[in-house]
DNA sequence: ATTTTTACTTACCGGTTGGTAAATTCTAAT
DNA sequence: ATTAGAATTTACCAACCGGTAAGTAAAAAT
């Protein structure tokens, strides 16, 4: 693994534990086993490190969610596979999930993170498209707002100490959007 | 308004905009129009300021949500009144809502905030009780996990720029938990 | 009028912050 | 072997961080 990658992973781990403002560049350096100045050789600023962590996190999440269901013909299996994959990701890829979860509110409201906000909204739009597709198959209630459902799904996917609670949350959402 | 109150409100406003780690004690002082040392006359530490902001925020939210519905006999009106009051609070008391929303993930996962985590879980329990009550009135699906529903409701109550989206999110949740 | 208590300010502390310039070491091509 | 460029370290900066000690002004109690 090359140096830039080590720095990026150390940053991701640190941000997931303490959030962006709770982590110093020096701490990232120590976790990566490099000197702080070397971080500024690979990245122009702390903000840009976070931007790369954020983009990568969402891309990995998208890949995990959409790659496996892309060849599924049955919409019902597709949607359920999607939600199952989401639970699986939050459970087994805690670092990435926590990065998103810890900084989502700041990303969505602070002006300095406009780019990251748009990246997150793009992710939400993909979920919204999946919901919208369900209307054509008569599987999703017609009056559902796809973007609202996407927000609800993504916003409720937070890791919890008690196991099984995520499945129960999802079952509520499924009953809320799925016919029958 | 006395000085301690001014400090507390300045802190609340600042935390809601930038989160706990994004705000310095000096910034709180400047917003409150006092010197930093005076803050340490009224509060022992920055952590304790936030604890007071957090406790107050949840108490005000609880008051707003439960006070108005306490005399409602019909469970259906009660639950709908509760959700309507929640939307109203998030829409009109943005400062408090954003404090909770921005720091929820950190409070729930970082060891230093054990007290605040318990305070938030107490709040969730009250919502869970309301859900559980609905089962006795045959209004809520029996297989619903009240704590999961409480998490879903509270976690989805985030302010959005687009108006009306909160109502749509809640309508999904209602269909997910309410019979008929 | 004097003392005591409360409210508030000034001035500072050691440590950390994000970030930079310059020097050094390593690597690969010539 | 020399050189050039990439990778990494050392040393530093001004600004800021949370927090404190000592003093002053105002108000309340005696």
C-alpha cells in the first residue's frame, strides 16, 4: 500500500471516531506513521483530505449497494437486496458508515462543504430512482415522494450497539413504502 | 436576561451552526458579549456548557412534544398531534433541532458523553412508550419494535431546505407503524 | 462607613492548531 | 558516477486552544 493510501485510511479511521473537527492533521500523521509535513506533500489542506474521504466513502457505499442488485430482474428482490446490502454495509463497514453518519449534518448545512453536499445528494438521488422504479412495477405506493424515502432510508442507517435494531427499522420503512 | 443565560444561548447558537468541536470558548464569549474568563466564572468547562445546552435542548423538545398531547383522549389524535408538533418544532426551533442533529452521532458513540447519551436515550424511551401505548389501542402493528420506531422518528426529524419534505417523511413512517 | 460577597476584566499559561520553507534522503534514469 | 526528480524529515511559524491567577469594580450586608 502506498503512502497516500495509508494517509487516507488513517484519516478515514480518525474522522469516523472523532469527526472532522475532532481530529488534527498531526493525529492523522501519527496514525499513518508519517510526519505531518508529508501529508501536505500529498494533500493541499485538511479540508481536501476530508473531501477525498467523503467522496471515497460514498463511492464505496454506492458500489456495495448497487453493484450486486444490478442484474436482478424482480423489483421486489432488487429492493430487498438493496436494503439487505445496506444493513450489511453499516454492520460490517463501520468506519465508512460512521464517517458519513458523523459529518452528514455538518456537510448538509455548512457553506464550506457545498461540494460534499452535492455528492451526498447525488447518492440520495440514486436511491430515489430505485424507489421511483418501484412505482412502475406497482410495488411502491404512488403517493410516496422518492427523495423523502431516500432521505429516510439513508438517515436511518446508523450503527447501533443493540444487534437487530436496524432490521426492525428497515421493516417499518418497508411497510411504509411497499404495497401489500 | 441574566449573564449566564446569555452565555448559554450564545453557546447553543454557536453549537448549532458549527458543532461542539467547531466552536471555541472565545467564540462563545464574543457572541455573548462577555470576556472568556467570565464564562469560566459560570461554567467549569466547555464540556459542561455543552452538557447544559444538550439537556436543555432535549427538555424543551420533550416539553413541546408531550405537553400539548397529554390531555388528548383519542390515541390517533394523540400520535398525529405528536408528529405534527415534532415537525413544527424542527421547522420553527431550528437552533435547538440542529444542536441535537449535529452532535447526535458523537454523543451516541464517544465515551466522554455517556451522560448525554443516557439523556437522549431517555428521550427516545418516551417516544417508544407512546408507540407502545398504540398497541393497546390496536392502532399500531403488534410486531413493531417501539424503540426502533422511536429511533426512526427522532433520527428522521432533520431540517431540510425544501419545505414539505418532513411531512412526506412522516407520512411514510405513519404508514409503516399505523394500522389501516 | 466598612467589610464581604458577587460580577467581571486583564493578563497570562503551556500546548496545539493548520500550514510552510528548506534541507535531506531515496530512487531511477543517464 | 552523476544528475534529476520524487519522497520524506526537520524545524519552524503565528494564531489559536482550553483554562487559570490575580486583580478591579459594583453591589449587598454588616
